């Protein structure tokens, strides 16, 4: 009697233990990986790879040309006045060895017909200054005297918007002739154009977001029209007197250092993981033939950390892939492709 009673109980315990062990598999912290090995020797892969290599090289060549700013004559004239080129100013402003994330490098590309306006005549991006990530806005005086085209205004406003959204201090390296007169009708018209820049500056200041302006490149003969002497001794607009570009950049770094700015991270940051598959395989997977289909999960697998992708709504709306993943170990990134 006891034997018949004990056996079912032991059987029940074993059954529950097995079921519990199986169910616990679904409570693991591991995220499924995506992606697979590709046939890099296939004709389609090889064709895609070669075409994408050529296109990427073309893109990089165009980007390098844009970095030069205005033509050689304009650059020589600029440097003959003792001025640093705008990208040199940014490089000397940033902490040594730190990166610069540039925005909208191809702004104005082929936008104004035969009239070239490299980078829209203004360089914007995020860089680290005195240990603080800052938005940097630098006019390029080698491009039409640093004047503002309609797209220049949009690019400037976009940088200010990013600063406000992410609470980043702004540094303006000003060397501009103001609005581009032939296009002033499109520069000044409404609330989202030239005047909005100054409205945004006031709003950023009201929200406690610091802004530093380094006015550079003043001619000695133009002092009475608004040079350093006028604004340091009479108008009181400026706080510091800079002897040259390098001195102005030093003062800008000093101003940022005195902000006592503390970065508060509200996201989980962990050590990044490399994808399980080489990123350059994207050339062979995607290609430039829009008539060829490819699995977007293979693209995701070569971008995200550890090729980990927690997909959701996998059976709904199959033209869109959605899920959670990590990029440079900023967890919880939502990805839609």
C-alpha cells in the first residue's frame, strides 16, 4: 500500500522537476542571434560586392572634396590673412585624439545647380571639448564668404535642435558674411529661417544650455566696424579678447571647462560586442540592384552587437522587421527595418 502511494508521488515530483527545468529555459537572459554564413564566392555576391565597393569609394571621394570647402584660391586667401581653415579650428578645439561626429556633410550637394556650396557653407557636429560633448557650429568663410544660404540656415537650426534635445552645450565658431544676398528672399521669410537661429540661442540659454561664441577672423582695418576692440572695450558684447584663432580656441576650451557640466546617463551602457559576421559582407548582400531581394536580418546581423536581435511581431506585416537590440551596448535600442 505504501509502495503504491510513494511511486506516484515520486513520479509527480520528477515530472514537475522536468517541466520546471524546461520552462526555465524561457526565462534565460540570452537574446537570440540572427544571421548566417554567406556564400562569398557566388556570382551575385561578387557582383554586389564590386559594385558597392565602387559606390562607397565614390562617396568617400566626394566627401573628401567637400571637406576642402571652397576652391584653392579661396583657401589661400583665407590662410594668407592668418586664419585657420574651419576644420583646422575644429580639430584644435577638440580634445586631442577625440572623434568628431559630423552632421549633414552632403548638405547643398547639387542643390543649387552649377553653384557649389560644400557642406552648405557650415560645419556642424558633436565633439568633445574639455571632456564635455558639445555641439559645434563653424562657418566656412572659404565658401561664399561663410554667407547663409537657405540650406545653411536649416543645417544650423538642426544642430541647435539636437543640442536642445540632448542638453549639449553649443560652441559657435563664427566667420560669416551674414545672409547670402542673392538668396536673401529665401533666407529671411518666416519663423523657421535666419531669425530663428537667434531665437533658438535665447531659448537654449533660458534652459540652462551653455553657449560659447568665438568670433574669429576680424581684420584690423575693420575694427571700427565691429572688431574685438569695439566689442571688448565699448559695447561689452564679448567677455574675452582673443589675439588670434588659436587664442580664441583656447578661450573657448577654457569656457567649457568652467561650466562644471556633468553628464547624466539614463541608459544602460555595457562593453560593446562585435557582430558575429564581418561588416564588409554587407557589400555583397545588399548591392545596388534594387530589383534583387535580400534578407534584412542578414544586414542586422552585421550591424548590431553580437548579432543579437530580439524580434517582435515576426508574423505581422512581414514587409517590416522590428525588434530590440544593442548598438555599442546601449541596450534597448528599437530597430525597424
